[in-house]
């Protein structure tokens, strides 16, 4: 226990721990060890900077009559042995020889010191990384634990969970990896650092590294959406009219965007121009598809985008990827339809407007509930109608019934069910036939031949069958 100054200075240099924290931990450790040895007496440890030693003091209260010999001392004894000027009620600190402490007690003190040093190291690591959340971290893959990657960052390890990994990427021990520092959590075993390769901010930060204009705030990334490992979209805007935001992000011959794509292992990146007009923004976000027009509901942030028939599959994208990314980028709900579907919906909308009690506002509300026709309205859930149109249940049921009747009438009309009586009244150019044949035709349910295709004339010399 001699000249602890040398040990303290070495730990301060190697571990980067504040000297006062280490000295305080050492004093607490020695006091704890002394109490274990001396039956929990009122003890206190103090470090002497000059000698580099720790002294243990036992504190006792000056009283007239002693009731507890471990914590009290008489006034006469205190004045005779320690302080001639002390009074009743004073507390006296009396030094205890450290030689009385056994090897086991010293070992306990050592363990407490180690624990305090570890806690101080954890605090330093937490303080170092808590301000780096959202930054890109470089590390080396150490091992895999139940699908999670443990990444060595130098002073500590971080974890790249399975759900934050790109499915198409594979790593082996010793591989270098770059990831976004997503979370820094304080736990009993130390700070837990969580990394991510799938978060949209990873794309943002990679572009910040590659594009100086973004770091200088000349260009701003307003939004980003990703299907990790497959495709991403970013919306950029320039605060300088002389700087093209898309061109700056692409770089000379695509050098800048190519670096980001390589880091993301081939993930396609669409760079679009942000616009405060939702219609123009939607057209940009859905590129490379071309759109004709949009119908917006700004209150509900929903938009119907109408595209040419040949652009429909391109606008939707494979497995709906293009429209999903555009919707995330904008924060709107997008419905992509063709011109033909738009015309069909307009016809259906006019039919809905003819229902009793309907108006354009209610039809628009039905559209937000994905009800665009008489058929879907007739088959809609009553509770959904009550919520969408804010109607009583009885009125919603009556509206469904009216829609069903109107739909059935349309079906009958479309299949020719109402056209037969009119066709029977039309005059025909068919020659007269014997009465018996007419009666036979009516009995068998036959219909007269249409006027445009008259039956061949009957030979006058041929007798009809009786």
C-alpha cells in the first residue's frame, strides 16, 4: 500500500480515468475492506497525496457515559489521548494501523478498485459514443452470435442485429464493415452499441461523405426511403439556384453515386428533386415513370395518380416497389391507376352520385375507404360505411341496399335482359308463315329472327309440314 501515486498515475494514463474518480474509488474500497475486517465500525479512508498512502480513521463521539465502546468515548479519555480541547458531542477521528488488515481484506479492496475502474471506463465509452449516434462507424467483424454480428470498434464492441442486416450481404470474421450507429444504451454490463445497415439515414450519411455540397448545406436531402439491398430513393433540393442537386449527387460520370452504390453492395438509388407542390413532387418521386395527372386529398394525404396504360407497370414497379418507395418518400398514400381505369371509375362515380342521399363529398370519402363502385359499396362492411360517411347504421344499411339494387339493374341491362321486349315489337321483313308453324315457335319459346338477317324465302310450291 506504499506510494500509490505511481499506480494511480499509470491507471489514469492507460485508462483515461479522471484522477479524482480513481482516488475516491480507492478510498471507498479501503473503507469497505476495513469495515469487513473491523465489524462495521464507523470508519473512513483518506488518501494522502504527499505520501501516496491511505489512512483509515475510526470516528467516535465524545460522551459523558459510554453506551457503545465502538462508537463512543468519554470526555476524559478523549482529552487525555487525542484532543485536549474537545467537548461533549464532538467527533474524533483516530488513525488505525493498516498492519492489522489481512491479505483477504487487501484482496477485497483490490476487487472493489477493479470494479470502480470498469464502471469509470463504461462511463467514458458511453460519453464518447452517445454524441456519435446517427454517424457512420467503422469496425471489424469479430464473431457471429445467433445471427447477430459482433463488431470491434477499438475501445469497445458493438452489435449489428440480424434485423438490421441486409439479407443479401454476408460477412466473415476479420471483414471490415461500415454501419450507422443507431442506438447507445446503458446497461449493467456496460454501454450497448447497436449498429444498422438497413436504416435510411445510412444512405443520407454516405451521400454527406461523398458530396461536399451536402456537407456545406448548399444541397439538402429532404427525404429518403429504402428497400435495403434492392432500391432506395432520395429527394434533394438545392439552396443555390446555380447548383443542380441531382447532378451534384450523381457526380462526374456518376462517380459520387457509384461510391454509395458500391458501399451498399449494388443497391439501386434514384435521386429525385424535392418540390413543395405535391403533384410535381409525386411526378418526380415516381420517376422513371411518366404520369398524366393526379387527384389529391390534402386533408387525408392521399393521392390518385393517373398514368398511361403503357406506364402502369413501370410506375408500380416490381412487387410494387416503385410506388411503395415513392409513398414513403412523400409521406402520402398513393393509388396508381391507368387512364382506362380512371374513366371506368368516373363512370362508377356518376352512378354512385345517382344514389339517394349521395353527394360529391360522400363519394370522395368512399374513395378513401377504397370503395369506387356500386358493387364494392353493396359488398362493403356496414361498420366501414358508418365510419367513412358518419352515418347512422340504418342509413348505411339503406345505402347498401340501394347500391345492390342499382348494381343488379346494371347487370340485367348489360346482359340484355331488358332488351327482349323491345326487340319483339320491332317489325320484321320475314315472310308470313303458316299459322301452325307460328304456334309451334311460340310454344317452343323461339324468337323471331332479327331484321338484319332475314330467313331465306320459302319455296311457294313446297307444302309446309303439318
